[in-house]
DNA sequence: AGCACA
């Protein structure tokens, strides 16, 4: 007995713990633990209200969501509750669980509720890591119907990403869906193959009743089957097409979505422009991060060009050695809204005054099949694109780039490990000739010797558009013909697991 | 059963 006490006092030698255990100064904020994880604010209020006015609560706190804080208007009210249960024979309970109450070590509940935490019958769901086209409204409906009747769904795209408003009958249903799905992932088999993980972030919407005008591919009202159908939205070019194999195919688009795997090297707007310009005029480029993976949207003037680029580049690596492997799909977008000139985006369609003075008139891409799809010699690859194609903005023409100052530091030293040889002429370069080790000498930074002062072309651009000739197997050690081939088995993860 | 969160 005595030794126990001694041990305890010794083990709790830290002043923190000591204070915790013995000198809890009263606070009008109470800390409640051992709550059921389903505990609601209402239940907290119900429990604490008899002792005073509750001005704030914070529920479902902690890793197990089994703690809470309650703030009384007055310190004496908190004291009365603590002392009541300190001497009471029957303990405080929520849903039959004994709740342990003590003074919090803080004196107010701060930031109790962001708007999204105020319960309601409408959920705001952010689907991370996907584009709007990746998750159909039917999939969303399926997933969220598991918790109750879904009245309405409206989807939209915001800066936060692809979002959906899900309307349930009541906030209890909404809460159960939120509790079950927040942070979880939509099962892989319900998603297109190129989608990696896609986590749901769920908060409450302030909406009570969504105003759905049409049944369309972006909104549904399941309570009103008579609602007019927006056929253009449903049947339009954006509607997924079922391929001959019965699998969903994304509709073609003039905008490609590139997911870049194995991003060993920075992939800049310039690099992408270089790569994708081999197939036609690149109008706009936007680079962004989705779930830690770099993606880019590349806009061509027409679907045909985009299709040619996709066909040729799919599965290929920008850099030798399996680095920066491209996975291309069609985007839902048809016209990107990008900053004209930033490090993550470019709009090549805008007139550049400094360019117009000296610019060669742009010539449209004529026949991608009849000419080599990529320049044959590396240094001035940009200028040598056959067909007279001249982008309205040429990264190699420094004189025409008033606001663009190359910053070599953009390449972290440890990744910029070699001469920026845009070995774009894969045909002229035997597979394996460019061994990664030979090329990535950390001491070689002879960018300018290549005639390419633009920093955006990292080492050894050993790009191998297939075009007329098939890809060379084994040219990149890590290259898989089908990038998804190895991923399929583990793609099936347990439902919401 | 043991202190949140931007």
C-alpha cells in the first residue's frame, strides 16, 4: 500500500502530471472523458445543464472521439457540477457509460465550432484527389445512400476540389454518414483506374434544402422524379462513354489530364510544354498537386491532337529510368482557366507583346502522323519541331521572356543531378545508352552548354513518344507497359476500410 | 479514462 503510493508519487514526478493529478485549479471549462464516441452536443448539454448555463461545448474530442469539453457561464456552476459528482453515489453517465469529469486545464473553449461543424441535414463533401469527372453522381449516391435516403445531391468544383452537397432527411442521418465516412475513401472499384486514393472530407453545410433545377450529371433530386432532365448536361460530350469492352471510358477531350508518377525530377510548365508540343500547339498548361501526386492539365486546340498526344505518350516517362511516368486521361475540361504566366500554369494563347514584335506567325500543327513526332536533336529541340510549329511563347528564346528569370535553384540540388540533356531524340539514342548513373553526375551543371538556359529541362529528358514507332521495352528499367498492371490486385481494399 | 484546435 505504502509502496504503491510512493511509486505513484515518484512516477508522477513531472510537474505537469503533478498538477494534473492533485492541483486541478477550478475552471469553468470541464473536461469530460470516457464518453461514448457517438456522444452529441445535445447529450453534453443535457448532462451539464442542471448545473448552470452552458456557453460552449466541444464534443468528440481526441483520437477516439470520446472526450469533450463543456464551458459554463460561471465558474461556480462548473464547481457545483464537479463537486456534485465527486460525492454522488451514481456517476455521471451518457448512454449508460460512466463519464469522468474534471476541471479542464484551460479556461475557455476556443474555436469551438467552425461553420462546418454545426450539424445539419446537408453534408458538404470534399472528394480529395479526384477531378470532377472521376466520381459520378451515381457513385456518390450509392455511397451516401448507405446511411439513409438521400434527397438531393449537387456537385460542383471549387478551389478545394470536387465537392458535393448531400441532403438527408435530418441531421441525425447526416451525422451518421459523416461519422462513418469522414476521412474514408471511396472504394477503388467504384473509381476510374487512374484515381489514387480519394479521401472524403465531410463537414456540415449551412444549407437545409438544396435547390436542384435539373436532373443532370452534376445534380440530382431524388425526391422529385418529375424534375426536368437537363439532357445537354447528361448526354453531352462529357458523359462517360462505354467502350467495346464494356468498361467505362472517359470521353475524349481536347484537354489531357496527366498524372505524373515517380516524380524524381521537377516537372515544370516548360518541360511539359516541350513534351506535349510535339503533337500540336499547346494552348494552356496547369500543374497542380492532387493527394501528393503531381498532375497537369494540357490543353490542345482540338480533340484529335489531344488524342494523338495521349496515344503516343501514355505510359511513357519524361526522363529515362522510369522517372516521371505519364499517365494520360481525358479531362472533363475543355477550356482551362489558368494564370497566363506562373510557375504552375501558362496560357500560350494570350498575345505576348514582347513576342509579337519579332514573332514568326504561329503555324498550326498539320499532320502529326506524317512527320516525326518529336525533334531529332536535343539542344534546340523546341525550335526544330517540324511543321513550322512555333509556340507563341518559346522558353528557349530568352530575349522574349521579359518576366521569366531562370532560377536554377528551383531545382533542388539533390534532385538536379545531371546535365539537362533533353534527349528527346530517343530514336537517336539507343535504349540504355543514357545510363542514369552516367548522366546524373551531381557535379555536372552545364545547362548553358546545352544551349538551354531554361531551368525547366532537367537531366536526361529521354522521352520516347511512341508515335510511328512502338515504345522500346526496357529502355527505362522501371517502365511498365501498363502502369496499372501491378496496381490492380491491391486496388481492392475493403469497403471504407 | 487523462486536455481539443486553428
